[in-house]
């Protein structure tokens, strides 16, 4: 069905899509630049030796990854609140501006490099993310109302911006942090977040009334969070499953227990501060409250879901099972931000000489310049179509790209000037975004073909393929002796690991919100959306809770054993997912 209200956006297009989409593309690109750029260097900075040429803070790995885990966990939880505020109080566009400004201040605070400003910075980043993250996709959804045939392509373009931002941010913030000064890496993330905010703010004439402050009309929370505004129109028969007193009691106990764990874990590991200092059955208070929260949450699901009508109940059970697989996928995959940089720094031979160094420099040149060239082409086309209407926004965006190109050229000049080359630790983290850009179109074609596998098979493939990447690292580290603090393992193992991790991500990660919209009726989707985001948040926290023990496990059982944990557990879960296919197919009642 056509929507005349949105036809205006298609009168002046870039690559066949509204020019406003590409404003959002670049805004999201700068936000992802700042997020992934900071995330790439945080653990390296915190755990870096205080005596280095570019000194770190000398934290132990458990403290650094605990802080990272709590930060990332809140990154996935705050959009629930920010989405509601935007939907009902301030509007999508103002929420994006507020979020970007808070994140700019957060990056600036972190660049000061003092403990107080570190915590202020992380708090501002979490709050800013809550305002920013859920509302970009909401604007796209509104812009494409009645244009369903173009919406999928629009989201594909938008998520290319996500990966482009992650790629460039890790590349440049990582390079500056490792080669010049850590604070420069944190500061650069803030500079481009500020420029992205200004570019978006001055481009608002392109969006008409979309995303403006709501006019006293209450909207479904989930519309904002998923960008799926049409979902609210679905009507569901059957009785409402109202929250009972026991539900509220259990939810309250869950929230309190979870918050005690979330805050006590980093406090105890960083400052030896215990919220409640006790031990039960050999468990610390942090672990006790983590397990209590997990048990209570399972009880909440166990008593609420059976109260729904049969088909709804069955589909929600199926989605809950997918959420369990999601937790363990991210618990393994997110080692990329915690333990893998430590492995790269301490156990990988990153020094290249002669022809090997020259080959790497050429590869680095190609993978840097080609994506930048493509994005610059899009930028020029956007300028041609919109300069008369949003000239100041375009000038800010153009200035941003001049800065990026200057940094890229300087980086390449320094690299080619050196005879030997020590590959930056953070360089390997760009491989995830690079492989997504390369392989995402192939997976899209596969999912749209007759060979599109069912949900349980996709989840199983995602877990097993990712596990192969860790299996390769376990094989590479098989001869590293117990307690070894360094080794010189080949870089190829790390490249292959990132390749398989990305292929696994492409199988599993895009499925969550897709199956949420298919399996859960609109009147219940907010609750299950919270469950889904909570699953990702728990997976991220679990990743860094376990990954923080890399030194302890390496010392007691060996580095290979550490990676075997993330090989065996996902493979077992992947096989379980395959085996559950008949049951899940029955529970989904015809949903593919």
C-alpha cells in the first residue's frame, strides 16, 4: 500500500533512496565510529604497562574486562528507556541529538585519562547510547511507511553504515591509541561523534514532521525499539495475561539481584569494594546474586508464559529457546573485545619484515582506501542532491571526511615509511566489519533463496561455525606451555578465527529481531523484546566475566584450554539446536 505522506521523500533520491536515509547512514556511521573505536582500545589501555612509551594503567585483566562487561551490558539495556522517552515525550530527532551530545561529552571525559573522568565518561556514554540507539531505525521506519518493497534495502544500506563506522573507527582510533597516545584515540572518537551530531541536527529539514516531538499520542514502546511501527496494528484474540502480584514481586527481586551483581562485580575487582561482603557455599556475593537473578528470571518466564493461549504460548517458548542460544553465542563472540586483544598482544607474532611487511602494507592500503572511496562517492552524490537545502550539514559532513582522509593518508605514509612493520593489535578487530561487508550480500541472497534453512538450523550453524574459529585458536595454542605470558603464534590463526566468527554472526545475529516480530503478537512484544535485549546483555556480561580469567586459566590449564571452552560449549549448543528442529517447528506453528 502506498503512503502519500512519505512520497515526498522519494522525489529527491540518492542511489534510488531518500536523501534522508543517507543522512542517517552517516550519522550512524560516526556513532559506530566512536563506539567501536573506544571499545577497541579500552581494555588495552587499562591493562597496558605503566612503564610503556604510551603508558596504560596497569590494571589486571579481570578488572578491565569486568568494567567493559558492565558498560556493554548497559549499552543493551538503556535503549528500552530511551526508546520510550523518544516515543512519548521528546521525539526521535531530539533523542538522537541528546544522545550524540552525551556521548561526545563521554568520549571527551575519557580522553582526560583519570579514574574519575573514566567513570564519568562511561556513564555519559551509556546514557547517550540509550537516547541514540533505538531512534535511528525508528526514523527510517517512518520514512518508509507504505514502501515495504524498499524497506529491506534501506536497512541493508543503513547497516552498511554501521559496519563502515566500526571499520574506520577501530582502524583510526586504534592506530592513534597504539602509536601516538591513548587519549588521542578516545578523543578522536568524541570529535567525530560531535561532528555527526551537528551534521544530523542541521539536516533536519529533510525529515519533515518525522521524528518530531509527539503530539500527546501514546505509542507502543516496541515501535521505537525495533523500528517496526506497523507491528502495533496486529490484533490478537484471547485473554490478556495481566501481571499479578507474584509477577511484580519476582521482577523486583530479579532487578535488585541483577543490579547488585552488575555494580558489585567491577567494584570488587577494581577497587576491592564489596556491596555485601559475604560468601555462601563457596560463592562470592557477586556470583550468588548473579545466579539468584538467573534463577528468578527463569521462574518469571516459567509462570508467565504458560498463562498465554496455546499458540501464543508455544511461539513464546520457541523464542525463549532462541534467546538462550543468543546468550551463549554472544558470551563467546564478544571475546573479541576482551580476551582476544590480550591474546593478540601477548601471544601473536605481529612483526613483519621484508616482503611480508610490504605485502601487509599493500593489503592495509587496499582495505582502507577502497571502502573510504566508496563512501566518499556516496557523500558526493548526497551533496549534489541536498546542498541547496541542508548546506551547513553538508559542509560539516565534508569537513569530517577531509579529517578522515587526512588521518588515513598520514597513517599510510607512516606505515610505508617504516622498513619493518609491527601490526597494531586493534588492526585485527577491523576484520569482523570487513568480512561482514564482503559476505553479508551472499548471506542475504541465500536467505532469500529456496535454500533458506529453518530458524533452529540457522542458530545451530551460527554457534558451530563461530566455535570453529575458537577451535583454530585452541589448535594454534596447543604447544604454549602452562603459565606462559608470551608466545609468537602466527597471525593467520587470528585472521581465520575472525573469519569464522563473522560467518557465525551472519547466520545467527540478524535472526533475533526478525523472529521476534514473527513469533510474538504485538500486545506482548514489548515484554519479549526486553527478554531478547536482556539475553544479549547477559551474553556480553558473561563474555567478559569468563574472559577476564584468561590469565588464570592459562596459568592453571593452558591457553589452548581457555579457547576450548568457547569451542566445545557452542558446538554442543549448536547440535542441540539442530536436534530441537522438529520441536521448534511444532512450537512455531507455521512461522518460518
